[in-house]
C-alpha cells in the first residue's frame, strides 16, 4: 500500500477557473459526510484508485491523507516518479458569491478527491509519499 498527504484545495487563492475557496467552506461537508471519500484518477469515477483516509481544514486549506489500492499500478508509478503530483476535488457549491474577480466558494459539498496532472489550483499538490 502507498499513502500520501497533500492539499486538495488552498484557501484564499484564485484557481484557473476564477474560483476562490474561503476558509470554512468544507466545514459542513466534513461534519455531515459519513461515507468514505473515494480517490479517483483524473476525476474519473470509473478509475477509483484508492480512498481518502483523513480530510481536515487547516489554516492553509483542505489537507488530505489518502492511500492507493495498488502502489505498483500506473497512478503509484506516476506519483513515485513525480510525473503526477496534483490534487483536486469534485464538489457542488452550496453557497457562493460572484465578485468581479470570479466566484467565492463559502460552502461546498465534497464528492471525491482526485490525483491529477493539472490541478485547477496550481499549488494543490502531494507533499509527502510513503
């Protein structure tokens, strides 16, 4: 088994889609969610590669610890080689506000976390692999 930690979202940084996630945006979904959060490859639900073990908001953003089902598979190899280090998440906005700079996300319902080649937030990355 391979485990990694990183940030799937960073607070107060506009992403490539002009969305800015505010601190506390994940609080309700983290409290309400009872089912395990799947880890997908490139947001593809047909390619579940593992499970998120822990999710938590801290001062920086949404920190995740996840494990891959198959450390020797393509995702594990790409991660070990540093070819894919981006993290992202699938969600539905429950509360947002439009601004001149884009959309401000204040409450989101989290569906999944994905290991991705090109995250919408450039600095949403894996920072530790074990």
